[in-house]
C-alpha cells in the first residue's frame, strides 16, 4: 500500500489537492516524483538507515519528499516552519541529516543555516533557490523515474520538546520490510474509520505535526484523496467540506472552537452531510465544545489519545463519549496501567501516571536517559501524562506532562522560555506555566521575580517579551507576564510551580479547560 500501487491502477486519480492554490497532484505524478527524488537521494550516497530533514510550509512538494524517504528505507524529519534558525539548526544537526530541504518561502531561514550544519552534504530549495542552495525541482527532474532496485520501508523521526528544553527525536527501528508493507495505522484507518479509495480526507493542520503527516500518508496508502489546507481558516474549512464532499477529517479542539464561534448564519450555510468521521486529538477537548460539535455534525466525532511514540492508542466514538463524557477512550493496542510515583498500580478512580503495556520499540534519539525515564520497572512506557481509569477501563486525563503546556494542540515546554528569560539582567527568577484560555485550552504565562521590584510593570513586560521572541518562536514565548516579589522555592532550589498554577486554575476541577 503506497503510491506506486494506485499509480498503476488509476494514474490520473488525485492523491492530494492544495486547498488555497488549487494545485493538484495525481497518484501517477506523486509516484513519478517520489521515484525521481528517491533516485536523487540514492545518487548522493544515502542508504537505508540514513537521514534527511526538511523545513517548509504546507506545499505541493511536501509529500514527494516524504514518500521518497519512505520508499528508500530512510529516516525523515519534518521540522516546524515556525521555529527560529537556532532551533532548526539543533534538530538538523541532532538527527544527523545528510540532506536538508527547505523552500523559497523559508529563504531567510535557509541563508541563516547555510554554514551551520556541517553534516549536511546537500542542500535544496523548493521554488526559486538562494545562493548555496540547489533547485529541488531541477535536480529531481534530472533523475530517472524508475523505482530503486530495492525499495524498503523508511520511517519518520519527528521531534518534540523535552523537559530540559531541548527537543528529542522519537526514533523507531526500521522494519527492513519491502516498501508498501502496511503500517499498523492502516488497520485503524480502514477498520475503525472505514477509509477506502473513495474517501476524501480534509487536512487543516501543518504537515510537520505527527498526526497530520501520518494520517495523510495513511490515506494515500489507502488510495484516498487528501485536501490539504495551507492555513486553517474556520469558514474555509466548512466551505471545503461542502465543495469536496469530505468524508474524513482531523482536527484539534482549537479548530472546533473557531468554527463554533462563527455566526450561526455562516455555520448553517454549508452542507456537512458528507462527513462520516471527524477525528480529533493532540489536546483534550473541553466537554461543552465537544457536545456542541456532536450536536452540529452528528455522531461522527472520534477522539483518540496517543503520542508520536506509538506505544499505545486509546479511542472513543461519539456514542461512547456521550456515556462517558470527558474520557479519551479505552486502550485498543496496549493495556493501560495507572501507577503512582513509586510505580505501584492504582485502583480504579485513583489518579496516577498513565502507562502503556505494549511491545512497540522506540527510543529518544541520543537520549538514553530520557528513554529510560519513560519506562517502568516492568517495561511499561509512558507519555508522561496523568489520569485515572474508571471501573469499565475508560481513561480520563487530569493533568499534563509534568510541566508541559498544550496550546491549540501544540506541545510547549516552559523550560525553553525559562532558560531564555532567566538570562535577562533584570530577571532574578522566573516560572513559565500554562493558564486557562477559552480558545486554545491553555496559554503561556510567565511569572517573573525581578531584580528590582520597582521595575515591575508594562514597560519591563514588553522588554522581556521582546527579549524572549528574539530567541524563540513566538508560540513558545509567554503571551503575558505577571510580577512577584518572591517566587515560592524550596531551600533545595525546587520551584513550587504548583502553588503558582493553583492561583490561575482556581475554580477548575482539572488542568483541562
């Protein structure tokens, strides 16, 4: 199951359409371009187990890169186009990428990185290419369209932030199986979600995120057509559902909120009757928001709880959710365990750390200590979330990973902003945490203990926000700053961040808005 099969059956069938530009790519074109790209990578000396990385916006070339690596036995890392040059530099170097591809839209980033990634042997740019970067289209077009002599399944290796502030790559071992061997996600897609060659999938999110990337490629394995939004817009999303008769889609709760806040006349204008499955994940959905979506779209809403690690998968459909409001599902692929901090199994209803019992292999690239920290003594693995199981085995999340903030479905680790702000000469101490936000679930807040409390105020707040944004992408930086004369720290140096969070979350029964 991969583009070559569908290219042989129906080469003119659309594999995907870019929603804003209207640019479309057929299965024949996707197969041809990914073959040529695979040949280019082979000509550069890349062999199974080697690594490529790319950083660009949603565009029509994105999937040819993914499939070129996927059918060549390579690891590929899609990097957020919202990161700063130092952040991208770290990931490119850490993953040992031999080839790096970006786009004309990312020219400033490309020029900043030209001489900063010594392991990169070839640099390409989609669109007009900048000095020091070769043209991706020209180089690919010069290659033969035949498939490699031996095509093997590759794997994505995506990065998520770590609690130390450094991103970590989630690495699964290569299977060594022939290209086209169906991954586990296909069974879910075709079994639970009933996807097939007639399905039309709407993808409204950035493709560098794990779920949009994996689901788009899975739908392409199934021979479906993907409609890819360059940027999410609530009205456009509804318009596209009607225009293309969308059957399947995937969202984060923030998108639901945006659509629900549209005027009733706009919501009623578009026909949603083609929807069969609307999947949401990445962040827990507020109960009132999900109830409104089910009332509007009908019982087509499916939620899942999982991670890039692939160590477990929980799912709940609309009917089940109506009976267990707030649950994120029951374990489908792995047994769930709730353990306390000492590793003791917790009874039903008791809150603890969520673990999966599965045989999925993965590691955090070059981080054996982080890999070990994600395992219990029995070998169970955790994403670091906290929750409980009810008597029927339904899982409920009650808190985030130790300090992680989820804002609009994006994982943000406050240590990165803390590490920046603490270096400012006017900052004595700082804590960054997530506070309630009706639209995004959480937003990033900094609480700063200034060197001189007399400086506290709007002027220092602006200065610190600008200072942070110069070094980190805006999504990782606080949206606002409060000032305290004395942050609550234990004599050992441990910050009692929970005391600060409790002030902002007063009145909430859980850390989920």
